[in-house]
C-alpha cells in the first residue's frame, strides 16, 4: 500500500491505520513512488484555507476509489487520522473492533482517559470496550496495592528445544545453543547479583518473580533448581507473593524438573498447548502433541501445582472455529486456573504454509474474530475473568491477547508488565526493564541484548546498564522536590 502525506507529518499513526485495514500489503511511504497495478493507496493532505485548514483523504483498495474532506481550525493529528479511518472503513466495509486504537496498551489508555473517550473518540466497539472495562476492574486491586518502591523481577531463558515456525521471540534451539547454556547461566547469575545490589541501594521491594523465555524448562532439573536457589539467595524475598516459571513447551516437562521447581518454591507455571489439534501443531512447526499437554498437566498436578496457565492461539493455519472450540473444551477439562488467548501475529501467519492460504482480514475477516468471541463467552461461562490485555501491531483480525483467570489466581506480574503499571527489572537475554516513575505516568525502558551470543560477549555493557537504573530512579525522585 502506498501512503502519501502532504502538509502534515502524522506518519506513525496514518501508517498504523493503513496496516489495520490492509494487513498483508506492506505500507510504503516514499516520495515520488510509482503505484503498482492494483495496489491500494491513501493520499492524505492538509491545506490552509480561509479561517482554517482543509483535510483531504483520497484512498483506494486497488479497485474502488473514495475521497472525503473535513475542516479544522488547526493542524492536528486526530482530525487527520479520524478522516483516514472513516474513509478506509467506508472503502473496505471493515469496522475494526478496537476502532482507531492501534497502540499496545488499550487498558492503560482506558484507565487514564475513561470510558467515554474510549468509545466516542477512539470508536472502540461495544464488545471490546466491555472487555477492556472488565480487565480494568479485575486488575484494580493489584494496581491499587502497588507501593511506590515495589518491583517485579523478570529472568529470561532464551532457549527452546526446537524453534516453532510462527515464533517471533528471540530464542535459540538447543541443537545450536547447547554449548552456550552453561556460560549463559554463569553470566546470568552475575547480572542477578548486580540487579539485587542496585534494587537494594534504591530501597526497592521485590513482590514477584517471573522466569520466562524461550522455554525455561529446556534447562535440566539441576540447572532449574540452581537458578531458583540463586534468586532466593540473592534477593530479599520476604515480600515476594508469587514465583512463576513458564514451562511453555510440554515436551520439556519431566517429573524431576517439576519437583525441582516445586521444591524451590515456584507456585505458578505455564504449560502452553496453543492448540489441541495435532494437525495444527504440525502446521505451525510446534514439535509436541496434544497428548504431551495432557501428560504435562497430569505430572504438574501430581507434583502439587495448582496455578497453571495454558496459552492458546486463535487464527492458526488449518484451524477452524469448531477446532478452536474443541481445543478450548479439552483445555478446560485439564483444570488450568489461567488461560491466555492470543491472536496470531499476522506477519508470522503469512509466512506459514497452509492448505487455505494466508489468513487475511479481508479474505476471512470473521474466522479469528469468531474464535475470540467464542473464547470470551465460554471462559466467562466457566467462571474466568479477563485480567490483562495487550495488542500487537499485526494481529490476526486486528484483535488482542487476553489473560483470563479464575477468581484469586491472577498473575500480578502479568498485570504490572503488560499494563505498565509497575516496575519490572529484567535480567537475561531479551529482557527489557520497565522502570515506572512512582510519582507520574512516566516509564523508562532499559534493554538487554536479545541474542544469547551477544549477551555473553557484551556482558560488561549489560552490567553497566543495570547500574544505570540508579540514575533513572534518581531522576524520578528529583522531579518531586
Ligand atoms: S516454544 Fe515459544 S519461545 Fe520457543 S520457539 Fe516455540 S513459540 Fe518460540
């Protein structure tokens, strides 16, 4: 899709809106670019007129063309994006569930701006406004109980047994990374020590721990036990109310690993089926079976885990609304206390080989949305409440990822990190520390290197960035005096 802009510089939002309506047509913003035959386009312009400004959008889906104008007293982003949204809606007949919102944290916006603005300004559909409202109420207590000096610790293990075809995370498969695991763990311990020192000097209080990845249970039982022990010995954990490990791939689970986690005080784990169809698992290159999921839950229950999350994905290639409904029933019968329903990122789905071709919003606008709507009603009926929600820029059906929990089993770490309501200090490759100014809505990010190789070879820089956290907190504190 070709996007042109004249008389304004609202590129970011205009581009994002074009992607919502034309997810499989990469947006080009190039001066003097030539339109390919049948390529969609949007020409946007703002011109000075007597007493104000004239906004114009002329757009085409490759076949039909539509042009509309509006006036406003000044040059602003909202009238431009609103006009573009209206033209693209009329042109395509698509009414995006999240309206004009293209950001990652809609619940955060709802908390800051209120439901009227959510519905009337950003044109969020009734169903998504209701969903976001439910999430906001479900997380209220966790957010209100946060103290200014509270923080969560994230620990990244960027290794997986094999790589799934749709994966957008930076994770190394064990065939290539085996030799890196031990050096990585040694350096991770050093970073944990530095993070604990910095947090201690700042007077911060650890309230939750989350070991994610990758697949942390790719590690051996001994390595998992040692890592958990290191965390317990290095950080003061008397106020830590949850300790979560993402077991992720069920084919990595053994009774020894689960017992090691249980003995180390881990209270919550994730076992992620994504789908209970072996055929769909094969389509997405996820090398385990539905039987592995059932066995993994059986082992975890035997070891005594009660809080278990199961991740599912709507919009997978080769899946259908009936197939997804069957997956959900099978997963519910395994008694998880949390279920997280993701929408497949479109970029990845487009790369996957499917019998039916790519999942396009235009070609199959209803499929992913039907699955998601079914998940909302079925999980509500089963007693789950949505408690965190986030979006990515290219999701099947332009939907969302939602974490659901039975009463009393919500994972606070997920709330604080996804909603950016609390500080997270992240250690390990791919970790992103999010430092929340306790006295304003400001948030600063500190990035670790993504790949294990870089993490190992440039570890000194990682430690320097950890030290830099002190300076950022100092800046937060100076603002209030
Ligand atoms: S298990 Fe998860 S992190 Fe690992 S390759 Fe598969 S999708 Fe990616």
